[in-house]
C-alpha cells in the first residue's frame, strides 16, 4: 500500500502513540494520531497495548489511570473510532514462526493485533519495528509506517 489511510481503514498505533494521544501530550506522535482520527480511521488496540500505553504515560510524568484510559477508549469506541481486539481473536491470529522471527519480540503483539483486527496499517515510532516492516514477508501482511512517513502522507 502506498496511499495514506482513508476513512474506514483500520489502523494499529503503538503504545507510545496511544499514550501521547489519550494522555493529551503535545507531541508529534499525538498530532499524527489526531490526524488519523480526523481522517476517520478506525484505530484498533488490544488490552496489552492499552496497558503499555498507561505505563508509557506514567513514565512521562503524566499519570493516566487505567480507568481514565478505558473510559476514553470506550467513548471513542461508541463514536466508531476505536475497536478492541479480543484475546480470542488474538489467539486465532498468532503469527507463524517465519513471520514472528522477523519482528522484534517485544513488538510481535503489535503485528498480531493488526492481523486480528484486519488492519492494513501499523503506525510506530519504534525503529526496530519499522525495519521489520521493510521485510517482504511482513510487508505482505501489513504496512508499518513511521510517524514521520504517516504525517507526510496525511498532509494535504
């Protein structure tokens, strides 16, 4: 895929982007997430991504309670902007070893979440995950974009 995500496309953002967005932090990551929201993409997340996001916000000194994160995500889901990927869906979408070996171990769940959600895009600030996205086997499953690349694609 070379085009930018469009209305109705499913996208997975990494925990740091989710943390900045929900935490209301003024970062490039949050601004890209807001741009995705304006394009009307459906952002998909797992419980593990949500937990990582809560921790990421806390490490930045802006504590975000689990309750506030869940409330924010539920409100966004009611607007049709977010979709939670269940653990049973994640289990059904487990990556086979030929793919999981190409993805950093700490990011396998991000790719699995994208596959379980039927997402075509992952947006991340993680250089290792971006590098994995360059491999043909991974690229056949999902496009992994950097925050900067997505910002370029979403510019009018």
